[in-house]
C-alpha cells in the first residue's frame, strides 16, 4: 500500500465544487446594495410576477370568449336544423360577435391592459433593477436559496452547472 499523495479525483472535485458552490454572478448582490433595497426590489418583482399571472388570466379570458363566440356558429346551425329558426336568429343578432363590454372585444381589452398598465409596470421594474442593482434580478430569492440550502449536498447545489451529475 502506497501513501496517498494529495487528494484523489473525487476529493478534488468535491473541494472545487465547495469553493465554487454559490450563486452565479448575476444572482450575487452588487457591492453597496442594502438589505432594504434587495427586499424592495424583491417586492416590486413579486408584484410584477402577480401582474404576469393576472395578464395570463386575461389572455385565457380572451381565448375562452373567442372560442365560445366561434362555437355559436355551430349552435346557430344546430338550432336551425332542429327547427328553431327564431332562436338561431336571436343568437346571431343578440350574442354572436357582441362586445363583451361597451365598444370592446376581448382583444381590445388585452391591448388596453398591456399599453396602460402592464408595459409601464414592466418597464419601471426593469429600470429599478438596472439602476439599483446593476440589472441583477431575483437577488432576494437567490439569497434566500443560499440561506436555506445544504452546502455540499448534491440536491442543494447553487446552480445547474455546480450540481454533481451521476456518472
């Protein structure tokens, strides 16, 4: 049995991973950025993320309403076939193609929401990140991850490229 000179390959890899086992540079707090700023930017981003979800629901509303309106063509045809021309006519004149709110189809609501609310909000959030944190996003979450993960555990790696991959 010979003596071991230095670290074996696995020890070396584990040692290197531990030295480099932290957030990537884009998720590290820039020098001079306070806890309060990180928390404020996290809150601003969380509010924007909630707005993103609301916007997704608005697109769902848009698509579901459009799908329902297109299905009315089939309903009109079936009502006529079944001998209910009066109701087929009413569906065509009273509901088919109707505005969902005065003067608006759903695409107009989506466009107004995007222009009036979503885009200015998104632009302000991007500007705040740029000016206050060198454009670095998710600093609050990255720091929370660092606090909560078990360093050195393969399922708690800081980044995808720092994870131990099975051979």
